């Protein structure tokens, strides 16, 4: 859940997400923190129309030459957007939609 809390370590984040996924879909979820999701850095964008003033996310995740894993992507996304989503009614990460090149739009819901 985006905006719920920042994690001080990657290991604590992975453990929390693993526990959550095991609880809601034992043996049936696709959470694999080590799965490579991109061979290059990616950009995640989002415009919050629900805020009093439109606010945006424009986040670069990853480093050149190092593949981005599912765990690294979600850890970076969660910690970088914690304050952004803190006052949102619905803030469950639902995925990324491809925009162009290596840019993806954040999709979240309730």
C-alpha cells in the first residue's frame, strides 16, 4: 500500500510485501523480488488529479548497466512516494502502464 510507511531497509520491505502476498494469495501470487523487470533504468510518472492542486510524480528508478528487479522497483517507488500518497483514499499499487520508451505511468487503486 503506497503511502503506508517508509522502510529503512530493502530486506524489511521485501519481508513485508512477501508476508502480505502470502496472506492474500497463498501460493498463487506473482511476487518475486528477484525477478528482473527491466534491463535499463525506468521512469515512473503520475499526475494526481484528486489533490487540491495537481501534483505529479516523475521518478527515475535504476542505474545504467544494472537490471531493475521487481523488489528494487517497488521499494524505490514505495519510499519515494510515501508522503505523496499519505492522504490518498485508495493507494494500492496495481501496476505500471507503458507510456513510451522506458517511461511508465503508475496505476493504483483501492
